C-alpha cells in the first residue's frame, strides 16, 4: 500500500530559505565568486568535472558554491545538468601523445626523453600547514626556464621497441557509452574505463589500495604520469571535416605490471591505464591499478576472489551518485513501511510472551 | 563576394576560435569594428560532446566524459555561411566565431586575420609558452655522486 | 558548390525547433497510436525530392545516434547535407538502419532491415515510405489503438502481413505524402479487403 502524505510544503520552503542563508554564511565576510572557486579551488573543480563527467570549470565552480562545498552534492548537480544538454556528437579519440605537459614523470626510467618534469606537485612539500596563507599575500611568480615546445613521447613506446610490454592494438571499434546504454556485465574494458574515470575517487582509491595490499597480485610501477592540456577534435557533419572544438586538461597514468606469462603469451610487462579530466593524479593512478586488476580474465590470470577483480562488484559500487541516492533514500519518510514492521514485531513479541506464559503455567502445573 | 577556401585553412581558424578566451575574442572583434548583417541558420545552442580517449593512449577508443560546446550557423547577406563550434556555453562567443568564419571566406579575410586571428594566435602561443617555461624549470637535472676510489 | 544549394541545405529547418519538433512529434505519436489515421505534419521544408511530412519526421526523430538509410530514389547530396546540418545523423547501410526513407519499391525487400531481437525488439528499423497519394483502402486494420476496425491503403498487403507475423519483432512503417502522414506499427493485424 502507498499512502501519499501532504503538509510539508511550508516546512520545505523554509528549510530551503535557511539552506540558502547558511550557504552564504556570515554576510560580514565577502562572498565567494565563481572565478575565485575556479582559480583557487581548482582541484575540487577538477574532481567535480571528472566525477560529474562534464568538462566545464565554470559550471563545476557554480556547483561547488551551490552545494556549500559538498563535492558529491556538486557532482550530483553536474550530472543532473548534463542530462539537459543535447548531445552534438562524439569527439575523435584525444591524442595524449601531443599533450602540452605541465607535469610528466616516470618511476621506471630515470632518463626518459623529455625528462622528469615535476610540475606543480604536492609531492615534495613537507605537509606542514603554511600559516603565511592565513594572512593575505601575493605569491611570487614561479621561475621559468627555456620552454620545450616539442612533443613528449610516451614512455611505453620505448618498451614496445623491445617487445617486452604488451601492445595496445589501435582500433576504431565503437565503444559502449554508459550515458546511453545501461551497464550490463561483462561490460568490456571500454565501458569499465568510462565507469572508473567517473567513479568515486575514494572508492577507486580503496579498491586500488586493496590490490597493493595483496587482494589480487598486482605489483604496479607508474610507467608514466602526465598532466596537461590536449586539443579535442570532432568531425562536423555539415562541414565534412574535423575541427578542434576546444581543449581539456587531462591526467594520464600508465602502469607497468610484471606478468609471468600464460599458455599463449610469453612473460612480459602488462599495462593498466588511467585517464581522468583535470589534474587528478591520485585518481588516475588508482584507476590504472583497478583497470589492471579487472583484466585478469583477458590475460589468463587466476581469479583470486579479490573484490578488485570482480567487475560486477567494482562497477556497480563505484558511482557515488547512485550510491548516495540509494543510501540516503532511507532517511526519507517510510511511515507506512515502518508501521507494518512495527505491527509485525509487536505481534511476534506478543506471541513469544504468550508462549512463555503458557510454558510457565505448564511447569507450575507439573 | 565569396572566395575559395581550403578545408585545412578553415579548420585552423575554426579551431583557434573554438579555444579562444571569450574576453580576448570579444575585445579584438569589437576593435575590428565591422559587424555584418546576417540571418541565423541555427541560433546559438549549448550542448555536450562526448570526449573519447584511447586505452593505453594508443589502443581502442573509450568514452571519457562530456564537455560543453556551443554551436551556431548564420548566413551573411551575400549568402556566405559561417559556422561555429566553440568550447563552453557562451552564445556571444559562438556568434562572433561564426561571423569571423563567414567573413574569412570573403574579401575581408586578410584584414580580419590581422585584426583578430593573428593576435588571438599570439595570445594563445604566449600562454602555452609561459606554461611550458614553468614546466621546464621543474625538470629534474640528475647528477651522479662519485663515490669510492678511482 | 553554388550559393543556392549551400544556403538551401541549411535553410528549411524548424523555425522554432522546440515548438515545431513537439508538434511534429505529437503528429507522429498520434499516427502510431491510431494506426491508419492520417495526420497533418508541418514545419520543415526539405530539399526537393522528398515530402514535407518525411522531412518533418526526420528532423523530429533523428539525431547523431540514429543511423539513416536513404533508398536510391531519394538519396541526393542536397538531402544528405540538409539532414547532416539539421540532425547530425549518420548515413548507414540498409542492415544498420534505424530509419529508412524511400518509395515502397525502392525500400524493398523488407527482410534486409533490422527487426530487433527477442530481448530488444525495439532495436529495429522504422521505414518512412513516400507515397504519391493515400489511395482507396485495400485492407482492414484491427488491433491496439483501433476501435473495432479501420481501413487503409497499403502498397503491398502481403508483405506487411508477413512483417506483422513476426511480432514482437519486425519493422514499423510511416507513410508520408505531402504534408500528411499515417503509420502502421507491427502490432496491427491486417486483413485484405475483398
């Protein structure tokens, strides 16, 4: 039975009004502009773009402001907005080989052509709170050196020369699209990568960490990590040729994993892949580890029963909007459901009590 | 008057316009001070394009996520058609880009290139170069400590 | 390319797309919901060679994710560029078609179109059949959306009966003529008139 209950309208309106006021906070403090959020909270903006699965820094900044900094709420707003956009089409696959790298490092080759470029990283900071930031103050401009404008080659290309790493055969197969067709398992690697790239950073991190701790043998090196902008090209039907429709910042991680070989494949290195919108380093490394763990079947490895090897488990639980929706719905009114549970438990208690009284009476009689 | 234009040339300016900063484009366009009469073939509309990547950077394609794009198409009074597909949700930016695309197919092309496209290209190049210069400054210069006896 | 052709391929779309497409969709929906009934559909002016009704239908139903097959009698560079601009729909081979357009003769044989699968009967083609007129009825229609029975003129009753016999698989038909259309879904039962 379903009973509609009315009467919360005024309470809801007033709750919304108070929410807006609390979002603004103390009006004696200057209000945040979207440009401030976009420029100064850029990694939060990046996360909202990656998990909202829509690259638009201004919209992500707006979502963060509206959600009072609750990033999952902000991602929810972006996901809802993107469903209202007409789909103009699909881009050509971006070429990360031509990326203008802000950062590019390899844990496997010290002397890779193009070098180890640290970029704006937290890695070597001391993780000590910087109280200078609590006081206002402009940051001096970062030092510059002679810019390197040529293309930075992918590290795995050098291993491929030796044939000691698996190849990624290029293809023009049309990949499945989660935003058009509901996911079904086995999903295939293309849909897995789409799902991981928009999946919750915390969940993907936890799954990746589990593979490092031994739940699925999967010892990975970061073959290469690069962050920077790449142009996006799309074929324009009415023109009959492709143009660049913009550029996006991406983080790409390629892991190199030892592989002992199988019946059909000699011992070699295998690969895991992570590609995420924005500067999202932790997420892209985690994505590459989980991608590699999920490839056990294709590579002829054993299923060790680890969660990170279970495609259905990983893909069904990685989406924080799905998870939030189902989790949080249990706080909404379930008055009727609960009423029936209440009656059931009361009845069971009554029966148990009657039984106990009957037993006691029988014992007393004996 | 329409002049013959090559697809690579048109691709180059449309790509430049797509990525242009709206404030820069708007400023240069206004300074060019030549606003042609036109009719809409398709008024500006914002939409999404699904961006694809490749497994391992070079393998089979997969869908990464969408980006916002605004497009429009217009025709000048002489019949020249201008198209725009520009990043983001700005309708004014798309309108200027479509007008530039149309005028680049006319006698105004050379003046327009000097007044709008060349400066835009210079701004974009300078920004790219400035970032590359900062990246270059964070490149690690390894050196080996010599230890033991020689 | 001359100026005229170029401008034509961009003109002739819906003047106010949200309103015009909604009206055209309603006409298409009513046609499918009431098999054999003739509906008015207007708003678009396609290039010469196809009816206004077919043009409206394609603008309303097609987008970059629906493949269109153009039968040889309607296929032309002008139509292709018009559809490319207004819908972004790709042109595909007959066995990949989501929508197919042409005269009845040019669209045959029917068995070359996708008819769906038992799990996904909707993954089938919709054929837009251009007619020169809605002729004198030659068939009685019964089934969902029809009170008692109605009459309609089909180019080939036997072929359409064969299609209906595959239900829930099969293709669906729109019949277009000038600025009117009618429809025949696969769920309709056909009985040839004596």
